[in-house]
């Protein structure tokens, strides 16, 4: 049986997956009080896939506003 590698959704991993700078991801997390860690790995917060989707949405919405969109 093959085991798959587990990738925890830390802020750094979310940054990597979204192709965004870490400080942008942490700014979104800090500015949205409803995005909370699902758990902790030592002192590092771990986020759910739902949080990942919300962070992606917030970044896309900010980009749309910057680009003159109606998001």
C-alpha cells in the first residue's frame, strides 16, 4: 500500500499553493476574523481547505478591485 505525503496547510504552504507572497496571505488571515486555524503544529497554525478557498477568494476580490473590476 502506497502512502501519500501529508502537506499541512500552513500560511507558508498556502502562499506556495496560491503563488502569492507570504505576507499577503498572512494579511488576509489577519484581516478576516472568521478565518481561524483548524489546529496547531507546535506554534504554527494549520488551516482547513475551506480556509484556503476563502483566502483565495479574498485575494481574487482584492485583485479585481485593484484591476477596476466590480468584485
